[in-house]
């Protein structure tokens, strides 16, 4: 009976962890998450916006403020990254961003 209850409560906890993955340009986007379906690794991409943000710290405040507006838009940067993925990996189904958001893995679901 205890084993049955333990398995039952584990399933309920897993049910809470399941969600709907958003897509953009036909690619599933995983941020701070991993797909539950099996996939093949196609390659990885270094994220250019991360490098640009890192360089802002080397600039003086006035110069950094002028340059930050083109870098800050996460949606625009994400869209550009997805376009790059589609060009390099036309069969890509998904992208998994690492914890630091400076790199992503491109995957194809099985």
C-alpha cells in the first residue's frame, strides 16, 4: 500500500512539471527546460547578443546607454537567432538555451 501511494504521489508531482512549449518560426524554444521527447543533437550556436552585452561593461556609461537599445530586445535577438538556426540547420525542430543564455543547442526530434 505504501509503495502504491509513493508512486501515485510521484506521478502527481510530474504532472505539475508538464507544460506547453512555445514555438517561433516553427522551432520549439526551451529556456531553463529540456524536451521530454527523444532528440538528436544537430549542433550549437554561440549567441551574439550575449557577447555584445558583455562588451558594454568595457564602455563608459554614456556610450553604453546609446548602444544598449539595439541589444536589449530579447524578442528581436531571439528571432535573429532562430533565423540563423534555420539557415545553418534547416531540419531543426527545437533549440535548447543553456543557463547562461550565451549558447544554444539545436535539436531534431526523433
